[in-house]
């Protein structure tokens, strides 16, 4: 999911929110009872065992995005072949990772046994006791990059199987225009000299939070759905929130900066007027076409803040597979989820759809390492990416705040007041 990845430093969220455990589960077939009990009583231990085969047909329902239907069906055939001693009836339904949580929570017992979802949804799914905890935690944790495992973990329990690690934003640049992509000052100077622009979406709480994350500020999702920001204070690094805002205003006020409307990035890339842009892998093809031989990508630049260079942070997102705790075949559902996210499946997912693996070995494949955008997002997420979650009242205020910055604070509002108002607005529980 590219948009609406919700804002929070995961560890802060875990400390601030207490979640219920997996709760009472619907009883499954006899051959799954041990798997259920193991998940309930031994969370965190590597004691998973595949369900015993039987003469009965195991019926499972899988939800995957529309663009993943053919791929998912192909991988499921591989799963059947790997478990040829068991009869299966596995159907695949269409459900976007971005809407999976909302659909599931309408009626969890009617939802799919295995479903793909974006990392920002895990909090609500855990609170609703929908997710079956992963059993073979040691294996899954060792096989996937740390950020994806952290994103799938709530209150010390691994609740999902990481599937991809390519959601986040970073810097694309034309190397024939931008000679120094490491800081905003140099990027803007190089673009101005070439008659180009450097662009990003400023009016979005997903993108503009990166300036604050880099300076050491945090966001925390509260139990009532509100979001606590500390942006109006001083971070642990000694930087004031007003310093960050001034740094953002300095960028926005540069004639070589282009504030892009959320959703209009592809159109702006196609104009050929850009020398650099902050975006994600979804725009890689368009950027490569626009930049040609100069196509390059790297981690986010630093910006001048309180007289020093501060490296921007970013909102890192992951996709994963969850197993419905209400499944009548929860043991086999877990085996299927594990198969659909293993090294081979993630390698196939990259080959067919250029999706960045969370699996460490799959990510080390030469073809993945040669993908400029995937290398950049992996480096960004790994070095300075924050797994984000936030309440519904976060988005509109942070968008409005970003619009004010993009316009250069036209009303001349005191910067401390601007931040105080933002913090107060996001602290309201969504209606």
C-alpha cells in the first residue's frame, strides 16, 4: 500500500498501547487442535509442526490484490504439489491490501483464511483478535529483514508472515543534473542551474513526517484512535520542532522546489521538468523513462536545520500475510501462508511483479541488487525508516500543515503556534 501508511514509531506504539491476546478461537478440525493450542500457549517458541494429512479435503480461502491473482494461483499450485498427500480446495478472492482490514472486521468469521494486508493495519487486526500468531517465530524472523519482522510484531508476538519490504519513499534523481544528491541545498542548487525542479508531496502526513522523524521526533497511536505528536517540543537530539519547520520552509521557498499534489506525482514526472523527486518504487518506471541514462536513486537527503545537516527519515511500510484466527483449518492456513511468503515465492513475486522481497536470501539475488529503486528503498527503510501507524484524526491536520508549509506560511503564523495547533488537532479521537 503506497498511501495512508499510518504514523508511529513502532516501539512507541507498543509501549503506549496494550493489546488483547489472540482470545477465544473458533474450534477447527481435529488435526488442527494441536496447532491452535501451540499458538495459544507457546507464542514465540519455534515449535510449529505441519498438520497431519487426512482423507478429507482441506478447504481454504485466500485473499489477494487484483493484480496478484494469477501469481497467487500459481504459487498455490506449488503448495499443493509440495503437499501432494493432502487434498485441497483453495479459492482465491480479490481484496486489496489497503482495504483488507476494513473488510475483515465487518465479519471476521466470514473472511478469508489467509489474506494479504499492509503493515499499518496490524494494530486494529490484533485488537480485534483476528490474527493467529505465528508459531515458527525463530525461522520467520531469521529469514526476513528486521524491519519487516518488527512491523509484523505487536507487544512481543509475531502475528504475520512478512511478504515484501519495498513500501516507502526515497530520492530519485537525474545524475546528469544532480551532482550531489546527499543534501537538499545541493540538490536545489543543481536543479536551478539546469532549469529543473526538485519535487515532493509536502501536503501529506506520510511524506512531511520524514523531516520530523529524521530530527528525532515521534508519533504515537493511542488506544482511542488519536495520535500523539511531540513535534511542538524538543526532540532527544536537542532540535526544536520549530527548527524543523523553518528547515522545511527554506526548502519550500526555494524557486527550484516544486510542491506536488498528492496523486499527481506521475503527471509531474512525465512533464520532464524534474531533476529530482521524492517518491517510491511505484513511480520507478516513469522516472526511469523521464531521466533516461541519468536515472538514479538513493536514500533521502539531509536538510539544513538549526545550523546543521539533519538526515531525513521516512515512513517505511511492509506487506504481509495474515492467518485468520477464526479459520476452521488454521493449521493448514498457517502452512499456506508460510509457503506463500518463503524464499522461493518471494523470488517469484519479484520476477513477475518486481516486488521487493523481505526474505533476506531472495533480496540478495543479483537481479534484485541490480534494481536501482529497490536498493534505494531497502537502504532507506533499513537505515532511517519508521514503521508508521496513526489514528484517523492524523491525516487532515498534517495535510493542512503541509499545505501551509508548501505555500510558505502565507499568513505568517508563528511557528510554535502552527505546531501547537497541529498537535492539538491530531490528539482528538476520530469521530
